[in-house]
């Protein structure tokens, strides 16, 4: 049997050993910040996705078991600091917030990086307040149409709010204002004589697809859409953020997700406005974290656990198992939309649900990743590119070697992340 055989269950002991060995080799390749920056084809120094903060997350996680990795954490964080101030418009995955998330994840005692975080926190607050002021003006005028990057996990308010909740869950200032605004985003607004969801986005969800969505779309991806907002509201509820209406908003959003599944019980990536207002949905997305059923299922399961809704949890588990058993459209080894993301989602859902059916899936996905390892590549894994760069070498979290190593480390150790690195995926 081969790892791609849906009925295969590879022997876990040698797989976990191979995973641990591969993680060590990847750590060796990613240890030198200057070398990593020089060899990466997609490098952006202040990016959580493809920069020093994302690589620092790997060593922060490894340092929990082996303190010898602490200097490497510091080296990557220092390289990120050297790239400040970064982009003017920043989100969780860009600029100061990305560095803040990585430094926070690297802490083991309150004194760790305290001075750096004290410098960074006001800038994060400023980024949040700028978004609140900009979108608050739109809401005050009751203008429908929210560009999804303004509110999503990667670049917008959902990601920044998740960071605030991780950093300062008891703060009743900016975190409360951000959560309150997310609730306002869910309220319907008028457009052309009818009410549309407040999270409706004009245009398409890619830079070149607006012609396919002349009336805009509703985004169902964890990375860019309504499941990401739901995950942040669940985190706020868990943190007891004092915002009225949180449980109701979580319930309404979860039920909307349940209502817009396909006939197979899966979730779409995006739904055109006309289809949505007619009560319909779209075809299932590929099997992935960023857009797809496993990512949505993980969020729904967290919501069900937080609000004691075992029916939501059962639906989430059933949908995830259905999609993960026969994954569709997976072409790369990375976290965002590849095998590493599925490996980690299977681990997260298996741990949260206690369902043993996720265990053989982890073995299958780990085998896919390990079989793709190529020691001749700078970071062991490559992504299909175009001439003159047919193989793209990435080092970071979402589509690079650091993210793959983190997923393999969780698999090899059979333990949830100690650093909370997967909070960047809204999975912790």
C-alpha cells in the first residue's frame, strides 16, 4: 500500500521517527537568519507567512523542549526588529503585529521580551484603531460593502483582534472595542433596496476575479471570511470579554455556517451574493485550512465546545472526516492549502474530539509530507513555480518549511503546541 491509498494506515512508529528527524534537519536549515533570507524565493522579513516572525515560531515551539533553540528564536526576532517599521498598513501577518505575535509566542516567563512587547503593543493598538475608525465611518453611514481584507485573519480586524485577545485578554480597552466592532460587522445593511449581510464584500476574493462576482461575494474561508470572525468571537467568549450579545452572535454565525453547507455536508469557499440571498450555497472548496471544510470544521467544533453544543461538534467531526478521507485539490506540502495544514487539522480535531478516526489520517498526511522531502532543496520542500523559477523555495509559516516543521513536530511529539503558534491559524 502507498501513502496515497485512502485505505492505507502506515506504521506510525517509523513515521513519527522520520518526522522528528526531518524537523531536526529543517531546524538546521532554518537556523541562520541571513542564510534563510538569501535562499528564500518569497522572503519578506516582517511577515508571519514568509519572514523572520514565522520562522521564529518554529524555534519558539522547539525551545519548549530544548532550550538550546532559544538563541535562534532571538536571532530571528532580532532580524525582524532590524526590518522595522515595516508596512504602513499592517495586519496579523504583516509588520509590527506579526513580530508581536512571534515575540508573544516565544515567551516562557513574563520578563521574556517584555521591553520589546511594550514598544510594539501601542503600534498594534494604533493599527486596530485605524481600522475601527475607517470602517466605523462606513457603518455610521450604513454603507454596505466590506472589503474582506479589512476584516480577515491575515490582514484585517479578525487577526488583529485575535492578537489582542492573546496578548491582553483582560484589557477592557482596545480588545473590547475590536470585538464590539466585529459584532457590528455581522449586522445586515441596505443595498439596492434589500438587506445584505454586513460581511458582504464587493467584487471577488482574488485580485483578478471580480468579473466572476459582479455583485460581490460572501467569504467562507477561515483565512479571509466569516469562519475567521466566528473563531475570534469564540476566543472572546472564552476570555470573558465584556461585550453584550457574544453568545447570540456566535450561535447565529454557527447556524449560518450549518445552513450553507453543500448537499454532501461540506463548506464552500465563496458564495456569490445572488446565490446567498436566494438561500443557496456553492460547490465545496478544496480540502484545506484557508478555504475548505477542515478549517471551518475546526472553528465550528471550538464554537460547539465553548457554548456546550455537542450537535455542532458532531457535525464538525463528521464533515471533517468526510473531506479528509478523500481530500480534494491538495497539491503542495504546506500549511495554508497543503498536506501540513491537513496534518495539523487532523491532530487538532482528533485531540479536541477524542475521535480515533483522525489518527490514521494523521499517518497518511505525514507520509505524504515526508515522501515529498528533498534534501537537495535549500529548505527540503519546494512549491511548483513557473519559468525561470520552476521550484519556489519558501521558509515561512503558511507556505514554507517552518510551517511544515511545526506540523510535523506536533505529529512526532503527539502533543498540542506549547507556544500557541497555531493561534495564527485560529486553532488555539
